[in-house]
C-alpha cells in the first residue's frame, strides 16, 4: 500500500463532511492503547446502532511522517476494512489530462517528468516555497479528491461485508477529514525511528523532515484528539496485536444500541 506521507504538504485534502445524521453524544468511543490522551470522538453526533439504516463506521488514521500509518492501514485491510487511501486518489487526479494541462499552464513544462506525468517533487518545490501557489493548487485538487472519496465511501457503506471504512490521509485533522470519521487512530513512533525510516526510504535529512512537519499540526495535538493510539516502534507483531484489538473494539462499539 502506497504511503501518503510524501504528499503531506503538497496536496492537502478537503473535507466537505458526510450527510447530517441524528445527534446522539452517547455514541462516543474513548479507548487508547499506548500513551494516554484526553477522550474525544471525531464525530460525537454519530449514533452507533444495529438498525438496518445505520452506517458503516468510518475510521481515520493520523500520525507523524514515517510513523507507519500505511502499515496500520494494510493491517486493517487484512482484517476486512475497506481503506480509502488519499494518496491514491491524489495520484488518480494527477493522471487526469485536465489537471495536467492546468498545472503546466500555471507553472510550465518543468512540472512534467521524463515520462510526461506530473512530477510531484517538482510541484512540491513550488508550493512549499509559495503559500499562494499552495492555495491555488488546493483549490484545484480539493473538490476533485473529495468527490472520489465520497463516491468510495458511499459504495462501501452499501456493502454489508465491509465492517469498517478507513480514511488514510496524511493531513486528516488539518483538512478537517476527522469530521467525516466516527473514530481516529493515532499511530505513534519516536522521532528518531521516524527519521531513520524516511532517511532510508526517501533520502530525507533531519532538516527535510522538520520542514515537512511544519506544515502539519503538532503531534501532541493529534495524539490528544485521537480515540485510539497504537505504538509502532519496530515490532510489527506487537503493532498487529494493537491494531487487532482496536479493530475489535470499533466493530463491537458500532453494534451498540444507544
């Protein structure tokens, strides 16, 4: 499964919100594995119910760059969850001819790679250096990505075989996508571990990681806002056990009559 972290500051994602539902604050889930955090439900208005009209729980993934959100997403997929990867949606939009033509008209042919596709690194250099250009890009991409996400969510909610829908997005809170979620899982990892991962996989320096993280909310805030926390130091078996426990709790909570 593709990591979404590379585009974290390149293409943030909008959140137009899901359809309004009946308010019932007792649908709260406040369990944590790992570091303790103040309880908060991403959507306190969500009503968990066994009624046939109830919706499939939507769970967001949050965490620092290199924390292992994609690994957690894959584990959730292995358990039967349907994962909506925002990076994949972003890439699909970048393949659209209309989007490519627009970006080239804005910034010239230098944003194209040797294969004729949009070079994400070239675009990143532009938007990292100019907030106006970043907002311009967001205005183009936000509605397109949201339409794809909404369509997938609606499709998955109609499938009774899917117990949980997962939104894997690098800027879950920054883009307001947590408002589309019934719960959020924060994937925690020490900074030195995250730095080692991005250095090995992407060739990033400490300064580059710090530069990218400046475009995101502080990790302490994300951790505090999440409903669940799992720790990903390096032991994948330990991480899998945490993910399985969280998944079971979410599925059980979604069946509560409140």
